[in-house]
């Protein structure tokens, strides 16, 4: 007997649709039922669009019936992080200030999902404006980790990762500015890919830090990620920073990787991304995974990237600087929240802006606006923003040197497993440290993937294994990721994630 | 701090102080689409109809550079003898204002597309034509903001208004800002140099075909910076920036006013506040706007949503090859073609009528007649209404047609003036005005003959002189006939009829 629909991979669902075993409407209904059953506990979604998803599913079934599917994934549902503009659907970015805003246009990623026939189940929860590593900074309440509801699902894209981990969606879109796809992937036992900067259009992605943001797939298997990557990736004239060359053959690479032949592959272990500060159980699973790669024929080299120690500091100058400017547009003049100041008779535009921004932004957002405004101020610009950009150059040079010696670089995705909700809320710096291994890739624009590497011995929580590749060589992530996934699943006797294993009480089986 | 009621006489002020001026001119390009999106860049559409997520700054939207605007910017830079950057970026200028959709303006900061240029302008003075070299610091690309309309209140400004409306059609229209280095050493001619520079710039822009460049419609907007320093000190004083001065004439007037105002403050021992000032066309004064001090921090940083602009040297050279004839070369060519004297040419240029005369000649008028109308009749009217010649509601086509009517004998010069009145009053084309006002010359001998007979009868002394051979006396009779015919007679024919009867 084959697995229940919701537990199958997107690739398997596409096969089931192609063979006529199921329909997109049936599939979409199954996921909508699952959402209804578990999302009260998980809170992965901010908005579920059952009507829109089913309409898209019906259209998909008609195409399948006519023998003209729009893509391999036509009819397979997807969840979208609430930071991407969706025409007519609420897009809040997890912020009060955008409550009720329905964009008049689709992000390019969303337009491509629709063109490929993927029904959009809804919009997933996130840290406000993608600022955070735990999804606790959402103005609409935190998302819970399906592995342990008292723990964080990572962030900022905790909603997308939790939705996929809890089998509420087979596929999701995340965005990654400093690790917001990969770190949630690591702590929820899912796969998350940050493509090369410019590999996926940012048009319609509400920017936190334009020079770092990148949208990418959140899935349960490496092949699914590649299939989704192929749908959303490629040049877009609406995004001047998108790369004007063909996407690397990521699906082929994922299929080839599953054959597990890594002979000749040079795997670089980054000295600065491991060891001290990393949870022993995380480090242990990482070391074991490297051993598996070696057994499959890979050669291990030790590399050093000395500038990585400055990555976090540089990131916390560049990101807030860009964010402080991006978020200036939320001023109550044209859309979103409008708050009238109390006790002011005929408030000026400035009064309304001030009152709205005070009420509409959360503390973390305000903290970063203040940091960024300060860093860009005349007299401080060179010391802060200017120095941070120099660090980016150094980090890019470190990567270039390391990629001379290794085809891919590897590290634990996150130094720890999922921490408890509330544990780091009062300590922003501790929260920021969670992204120490993921940030260098954003600063240099190189692609990265996180694949599940097992559970940490001390807490039985998922550990992520990160693979990094040179810019535009995203296919290497899929080759290595798929190989590791195949090797681990041989050991485990199946996928890490199973619906039975999760701490979710559902009404579905009733 | 406050404006003294007494201004110092202009010449007196310049005996004690040296003026330094700087001009920032914004040119609205005539590209089909906006600077960073595909919306039509048209003038006069219904409010907020020419907008999209990008020019409205909606969350998630992104800019993409209009290549034609970059081309126009490079051509302007080349025409101003600038260096063209091999690599430059856009930058964000951050400040909050309701008509700016993103609350930052996408502009250029320390990496302008064009820099280090110069252009020679000619100023007509009592002593002849003097040439001044104006150095260009930079020309950079940016986007326009939306347009606010403040409703209610008395001033039309945001303070005191009941509410404000914003039209974002203008948001994102491409602008080129051209900034001069300080213009020093022009002495009392500084305001005239400033005026000549802006007029020269307009000619140049029109010649390039990159903008309509009409000051009255805001296609060309000048900010006038002026400071005074003690005569001979060689230093630069604190400057004021007078915004949106919207005619050539006003550029000069505003500068002269600021000289007198600042001199009064300095002479009284005060100091100049660095600030933005507003020019009032009606009263001819400037008033304080907002203070512009070091506190204004735009937190510029490179626009991360755009890639650098890196025009290839080949492209720049191609564009250089398409530049129209430089203004000076054009002037000497036209002077030769038209056979103007130096004085005539200087007056034509000084009045800003060179292009108008050229177009009028192209429409068939003789150079001398074109010059005559633009520099006498129309210059007088422009002066009366305080506008520039180019802004008068009459064009070269009309002027050429009026001259043709004169040449054909259908009207005379005196009637032509009435045709100008009619066209300027919006009564239609010259032919329509002639028809509707009944201005055709009377050359019908019957009616004229009777008038001539009456004139001879009423002026027997004059008639007697003519009979005695003093034909020059006929002028008095001609005048009488013309008066009776209300000017609508062919004066030559009147003379013939008088001489016929009295010889």
C-alpha cells in the first residue's frame, strides 16, 4: 500500500497526478484538511486560501485531462511565505503595519508558481519583515515546531518550514537573508535552499535587505527542492539584479546525486564554522555525515575562511541599513495601517506617520531601523556601512580561495537544535548568533542548502547539514545534498520525517 | 536672521561685496516611459492613472533603469563637455515626504553619470558681448516625486491646508540635475550670467531633443544659489538656495534681489542663514523656506536594487558623434547665413530669440523680418507680461504667416500689430484674426479716392504746397486719409492718388 497522499514527496504526487491516481482537487483538499486539523497547534499559516487553491486545482485537473499540464508540478499545492506579494491575497510580512493589505500584483515567484499550475494553499507565518530566527517576532503570534510544540521552528521562515514538516504542504517558498530558509529547515528536519543571489527574481519580495534577500524552496526532499527551484528560478527583467543566464540543471543534478557516486568530489570543511559554540549533538551528526560522503568517494579538505569571524558584525550593519530605508515607505499615506495620534486636533502628515510607525512596527523592527539609520548617518557611514561592505569583499575572497581547493564547502547549518519558545527573546545577540553559519553565504551571494542530518543525541531534535557552492553552481548543492539524503535514508530505513513521529494531535484520522 | 525691510541698492551692494552663484537645473526628460518602470511619462493625464507598483513604491516592487534616459543623460553630459563615468551607481536619498512614494528618492550621489564639464555663455552688456565660462560640476540622473496639491488654507502650502491630494503620475519621471561649480568673478554681471546660462542650457537641451525644456511647464526648473563675500576677499560666503525660479528673467531678478537682501543683512552686521528660499514672481522677492543646515542628513547609500551603469566607451563615442552643432558654431553659421550685423546678432541672442528667428526663417520669413517682429513687437509684449519670448502663446509659424500677409500686401505693418494682438489673445491663426477682425488693407480706389478728395478739401494749404511741387508735404494728407480709413489702407496707393490729383 502506498503512503497517504499528504506524506508523499512532491515528485511522487506529480507522478500520482500524471498517472491519474489522484487529482489536484483531491490533493488540495487533503492538504486543506490537514491544515484544518493541525494548524491550530502549529500556526504555520497566517492566511489559508481554500477557495483560490481549489479553483487553481480544478483548472489544473482540466489541463491534466486535456493532456496539457503546465509543468511537471502542475497541480501540486504550495505554501508561500507572507513576504511575497500575492495579488488579492493578504500580504502582511508578519507585521501589523500591513494588516489588511492586498497587493494589486503578484511577485514574479508567485506568478511563476501560478503559471506552472501550483495551487497556492495560503501564506505562511514569519518574523516581522523577516527579522528574526524564531518566528516569535511575528505580530500574529509564533509558529510552533512540529517536532516539539514548545520549541521554535526557526526563522524568519518558520511558517514555511513548519508547514512542510507538519505535512500541511508538500512544498513551500521561503526567503533567506541571513539563513531564513536554511536554519528553519535545519531545526524542523526539512530541506531548504538559498539559491545564488540573482538566481530567483526578487520582484514582489518585500525587501528586508535587498543585497542579501533571496527566495528559494522549502521541501521534504532534495529532488522536490530542485523541481521547485526550476519553477521559480531564472532571469526576470523586472529584477535588475537577477542573473541573465540559464539556470543550472538542478533537477538533473538531484537525480544524479541520488546515484551516490561522489568520486573526485572535493568537500571543504570550514574551520570557522564548527567546533566551539556548536552543540555536541549537532557537531556529531555533522561529522558522521562527512564520513558518509567520504565513504561515497568524496575527498575531504580542511579550509580556513578567516574573515568569516566578522560576518555577523558586517551583516548587522548592512542588513539594518538597507532595512531602515526599505521600511520608510510604511507611512500610512497610501496603504496599510493608519493610526491617528491621540490628543492631536488636526494631525499633520508627519504626526500620522509617527503614530502609525510607532503602533505598527514591533520592537525588533524598530531596533533594526534605529541601527540602520545610525549606521548610514553622515559621519558614521564610512566606519559602519563602508567597513561592512569591505568585510563583504573579504568574505567573497575567502570563498573564492576556498573554492579553489574544494568543490563544495560544508558545515552544520545552525549551531544548535531548536531552542525553546521565549528562551532567547530577551537576548537579541544570542538570537543573532544562531545565523553565524548561514550568514557568510548571503554576504557573498553564494548558494546554500540545508539537508536533514539526523537527530541530536541529547535532545532528539533535527540537525541540519549545510552545503555551500560557488555562485551559479547551485547544481552542486543538489548533487551533494541528494547523495547525502540517499546515504542517510539507507541508514534510517526511510525519511527522517514521518507524520506518526510528530507530536501533533490531529483529528484527521478520526 | 529676519529680512531687513531696507534693501541695499544693487550697485551699491556690489561695491562692497563679490557675489558667487551656483545653479542647479533640473531637466525633465521627454522619454516615452518613466525612469524606473514602464509607465507612460506623459503630461496632463487624469491624476494617478499613469502609475504601477514600482512608481507607487508598493512593497516588493523594484526599479529597472530606462536605457533611453541614460542615453539622454550621457548626451547632455557630452554637450556640456563633461567626462562620462565608466561606471556609476544610483543611490538612495532618504527623507520623508508624502509625495515621495518610497520615502527615498532614487538619485545619484558621489558617482554621477557625467562630471567635470564646462560651457561658454555669452552675456550682452553695454560694452558688447562677453563670454563667460561656466564650469559644470556634475550632471546626474534621478526620478521626480509626485505632486502635492494642498487644499484649503491661504498659502497653498502644506501648513494651514485642510487636506492635501497627491498625484503620483509625475513620480518616477526621469530628471537630469545639472549642477555648476560656483560662478565667481562675474561681479555685477553675475545675475546676467546666470540668466544667460539657463537660457543657453535650454537652447542646448532643445537642440539635443531630450526635453521640451519649457520653464513655464516645469520641464526645466532652476534653483539659484547665491552668496556674498567682502569685495576682494576671495572667499565664499554663506549661501541661500532660491527654489523653482521659473523663467530666465526671474533667474536674474531673483539673483539681484538676493544680492540686495544679503548685502543689507551683512552691512547691518548680521549673518546669512543657510536656507532654502521661495521666489515670488508677483512681488519680486524671496522669502524664507526651510532651514538647510548640517542637520539635514539624507543617509545616501548605493541603491541595492539596481546594478551599476557602465556605458561602454564605444557607445559614448557613438553618442558624441550624434551631438548637434554646438551653440557657438551654430551662431556664427546663422549670422553668416542671415547677413546680420554683429549688433543685430548680439541682440537676437541676448533676447533669447535665436531659435525662434531660425524657426521663423525656416517657415519662409526673411531673416530681417523675423528678427524685427521677435525683437521689437514681441519682445515688448513679453517684457510687459514678464514672460520669456518662448513662452508667449505665439510661435514661429504664426510670425512667418503674418509677415507673408504683409509681403502679399494684404495687411500693412500697423495692421500686423493688431494681428499679433489677436493671435496672442487666442483668437486663432493670423488668417482667422484678419478675417474675424476685418483687417484687410483697403486698396479699392473708389473708397480711397473719396477719402483723398475729402482730405484735399479739408487741407487747402497743404494741397497748395503739393501743387507747387513740394511733394514731401503729402505726408500730412496721407496721415489724414489713413486716419479716416482707420489704418486699413495701402499707404503707397494713397500717395499715388494724391500726387495724381494735385499735379
